[in-house]
């Protein structure tokens, strides 16, 4: 808990300093207000990830000073994550780093994690038994694909105030809880540290949207989630691999479904941005009735009112994953249930038939 609290305080202070100085220097501001995925009305600093990353470095130094034996693994994790963070933060400042290059850097970071940290997918639990990946030619590409995919998935859901940050915090706390059950102190401390840093950023991001996470923050958080999930599952055989899948299923399935929709239904590149993600549909077809006006204040309110719907959706996976982390068949059932719920909800909203409980009340 000290890791969480220290990280929270440092991140809150750093984020406030960035908010105050970003407009003055004009760096790292999101000034593109007309994009298909843009739902804000004024320029906002989009370098919140820098605050989280710097906070984790500072908190890591404090942790290593108190527990010297953690120095090597923490240092290696920061080294690997800095590669994934680099592409995102450069995009936040320059707007000139393509999604392909950002994804490529994240894949390099995942490969470094494979060899330096031992974060490698070596087996997958089945209902009875395990499927072991004996060859590096299977384990390495699968690990790289999984970690880079998770990092990209967190970037995909980063569209509204508080959405990606709260989803990430819930997942990190779940990882910390399970790590506590199996006495994995490294995963526990890192999970609480990054969760605390993200929470310190969150208080300035939600609901007013005074700062955005940015690509640097999204790729950093997604990479850490991927690495910690693999390390926890592979170092502790009693934790089912389906725990990690169910824990991360919301951003992962959002990304896979978006790619399917773009390629097979719309005939477009999977990397093209669009405005019909589930969170975008909730914003445009559900929350709009609760606000109604079109001024800047109403837009910010609609933005912040969208995220709680997705927090609840994510918890439909995070909570059972946390409760049944060792029971493979239960985790499989909940994974199928989540996919069915997601698709049902998406189809209902696309057809303008959102469930009544989602409509907060139409205002004139």
C-alpha cells in the first residue's frame, strides 16, 4: 500500500505541474478537435503518460532503496517498458509517429521482456491438463503478439475521460490481489505502484478532462499489464492462464472486433480510425439523451458520463477473474459470457435499441 500511496501523491503533483505548464509552452497539446474520434472542445495536454512514467521511475527508486533484491527485475522492466513508451510519447509531442512504428517499438519491447525478464508464454491451461509450447518459434511470436496487442488495445479504448485509466487500475489491483495470494512480491509491488501512479493522474483527468493519457501513457500501461499478466501466470502454475485472458478481455476483444468490423464488414484497413467503437456508440447514441445541449460544457459532461458504462462492462470480466483465478473451466465460461454480452450490447446500440437501463432520461 505504501507503493500505491507514494505513487499516487507523486503522480498527482507531477500531473498538476504538467497541466499548468503545457499550455504556456504549447507542447504536447491535443489541438485536433475535428477528428472522427475527438470528443472534446478545447486544446488539452495529452502527455499524462509522461507523469505516470516518471512517477513509476521515482517510486521504483524508493522501492529499490527499501528492497535491494528487487532492483534487477524492476530495472529490467523499466528498460523494456521505456521502449514501448518512447514511440507513444514521441507521437504525443510530434504527431509524426505512425501506428505501425509505435506497434513495432512495442513488439521490440516485448521481445526484450521475453529474453531479459523471462516474460514468455510457455503453456496454456485447458479444461484438463496444459498445452506446453516447447519451441521458441511458438512461444516468442505468441508472446510478442500478445503483449503488443494488449498495449495497442489499451490505446484503442483510450477515448474518454477516465475510461482507460480506471479500467487499467482495476486490472492492476486484480493482479496485485492474485499476486498476494501466491506470494509474488514483484508483481504485487509493481501492480500497486503503477495503479497508484495512474490514480494520481486520474483525479485530473476525470471528470473535467484537464489532461489526457496520450499514446505514451496508453502504450506504457498496456505493456506493463501484458508483462505482469504473463509473469504472474507463468511463474505461478496455480494461476490459470485463462485468468489473464478474462482479466484483459475487454480491451482485447474490443480491438479484435474492431479489426474484424473494419476489414470484413467495411473493407478498410484495420489501422484506420473510426467512430463506431462501443464507447463511441454509447457516447453518441445513449449519453446524448441525458445532456442534450451542444455547448462545450455539455460535451465535457457527455464525455465523462460515457466512461462509467464501460467501467461496469470491464468489471463483468475483472471481478470473476479475480474471484476464480485458479479455476480454468469457470474462467472459460465467463470469457464466453463476456463476448456474448459485448456483442449483444453492441448490436442493440447500433440498431438504436439500447437497453432502457442505459438511458438516463431524455432532456430537451
